[in-house]
C-alpha cells in the first residue's frame, strides 16, 4: 500500500473524558485537537478512551532540530502517573 490512509480517524469524543481528567489533575494543561495519525487511532476506533500526546514537551518533531524541554519532564511524568492512578482506581 503506497500513499494510502491506513488509520481510522480519531474522533474528539475518544479523548473527552480523559482530557477532562488531565485538566483536573493539572489545571491549565491546555490542549488542542489536531488531526494526524498515531497508534491511538486504533484504540479509539475500538471505543477505548484514548488521550494522545502525553510524550515529552518540545518541538521540531522528527527533524534535525527536534528538542525536548527537560524542565517540563517532572510535570509531564506526574500528569501521566496521575492519569494512570485515576484510571486504575476508577
């Protein structure tokens, strides 16, 4: 397959519940809905609540000038840990 779309769309509704939880855990997290393709598209298509984009804060993805904001790593790790704990205890 060449030049084809191989991932189902991820509707905004797939992340609504988890995004609200993330905002509760880390107010001002902010967020944007953007198109794109990730493995999250597959879980969302199965009806599994999916929140994508929890990786490192930075810029220049997949380019020679890609970077990570090291100072943001503890906060991001805390957010992910909080999400995992909240989902596990739900």
